[in-house]
C-alpha cells in the first residue's frame, strides 16, 4: 500500500565560494548564499589547500575567536538573526557556541541568512596558500544561556605571530552569554576548548531571564 505525504523540498545547505580580493596580501572575499525559501543558520568549514592537498579543515572563526572578542568588538550572538550585507569590507558575523551530535562544543562564526540572501566578507592570512575543502553545515538554535569557556591561549600567540601584532587575550576562562546551536553531525574544531554551561551558577534574576528566553 502506498501512502501519500512525502516532502519534496528538503532544506539545502548554504553555498560558499571565494575570490581573491588582494592576492599579494593574502586577502580573499567570501560569498555566501541561502538557496532556500526560509531563513537558515550555518557554519563554514574550510581548510588549507597547498600542493593539491587539503589540510586543517576547521570551522571559520574557531582559531582566533578570543582575539576577535577582546580586540575587534566581535560579540556572541544571543539568538540567530539574519546578517545585514552592508559592505563586504566591514561585514563581520557574530560568534556562537555549537554542539556536535556527540555533545562536544566549540566556538565559531555564526552565519544566518534570509531566503535568497547573499552575504560577503573579507578574510586575511592566505599568503601563498588558498582555501580548500569548502563546505557549510546547517545549525539549529537550541537556547540562550551563559557559558564558561577555558580556551587555549595559543590562539592569541598564533594570531599575533601571523599578523605581527601584540593583541591581548581576554581573561581565561571567559564567561559569555551565547546562543547554543546544534549540529546534526560531528565537526572537529582546531582547538578543543573546554566549554561548560553556567546555569547552575546563575543569580535568581539571571535564571528568570534565562527561562523567559526559552519561550
């Protein structure tokens, strides 16, 4: 017996591509597009392509987020909201905390696009190399809560070494309020930071605020 009711149009992953913006200085321009008729959130995975090999595939934003948070005004998203494609030279997505199927967590950039929306931004550090293994992974909003992040401070020293700067790290561990986004697969971050929920340590007002955010 055949039973009707099959859905024909599942969600598609966002598309991601890049072009060189300033190859001499290792700067590329990313272009993201949502091909669906509903808003979606996602992360970008990409690795380093060199000599026809791709290595170090990890989520965009995971490597240097303590530097971004402390020195560039990059905030953690409280709830996924569509990004505004104002100017690709200044566009910058927020951070969020992502949870794998195996319940491990990591920090990365959160991209949220409206139906058919295009979003572009620059990324540096691609001197004599280029991206490879490019893909996007759809993410689903779970809740907003406070987290305690104990991060590997090598992220700060690596950024300063590559950029010839001396930016400070934030306090470690880092306490933030953030959206928790669920992934329906396991994504390997570059750094295995320790991330735990601080719900048990909330004040009464913060607990009430947290509970209200769940509805």
